[in-house]
């Protein structure tokens, strides 16, 4: 299996399951209500904010994979639309799942030679650094979601 197919597989697994940590976003978010997703605990980000934040960067790199520009700014990465209903929460999650699958499919189609190339103008490093970094970013925030979810269920 090519390295890019492995990267796509790893990306899918953090979203949909099958990774060696046995923890994934879809499972962790599946039983979170919109009220829980928007509940603030201490100074932590909400689960909704973290979900949006994960998707923000996936969406930004997905646009590059589609031939577009990179239009992401850290200062906006937590500025999610309001989640005021189950439908709002479901819409946010559904967008993450759809874009994650499209992202993985496009990564699988890249030639492995792309991995050593500069990502866009090079100030971001190589394609490998950015793809691997995005997966690490997902795992990092998935861990936060798991902890916040435990705190929420302890409160209830």
C-alpha cells in the first residue's frame, strides 16, 4: 500500500474508527446532544467549538486538494456558527463526516512523490508534514473531546 493510501487510511480511522487507539470522532460525537456539545466547562472549549475547529482545518486543506487556495487563519478557527438545536449540531457533524471522506479520497489519489513537495509556497513545509500534522491535530482535539465528554457525564 502506498504511503498516501496509508495516510488516507489513518485520517479515516481518526474520524470513523479502526485506529490502534480504538477512539474516533464519529463514535465519541454520536451520543452527544446539542446541549452537551455547547456546555461550557471551566475555561475549556466546548465540544461544538472543538468539532468546528477540527473541521476548519480539514476544510482548508480539502480546498487545496481540490485545486483551490489555502484560506485559513488561526484567529477564525474557533468561530463556529451558533449551535442552538439538534439540527444545527447534526449539520456540523454531517459536514465534518462528508468532508473527511472526500479529503481521504483525494489524498488517496495523490502520487507518493507529492509528499516531499512543498505545500503551496513552502512556508508550511512539505505535503507530508501537513497531512501528518492534520491527523495529529485531529487526535489532539479528539483527546480533549473525550475528557470534556467524561466531565459532562460526571456532572449529569
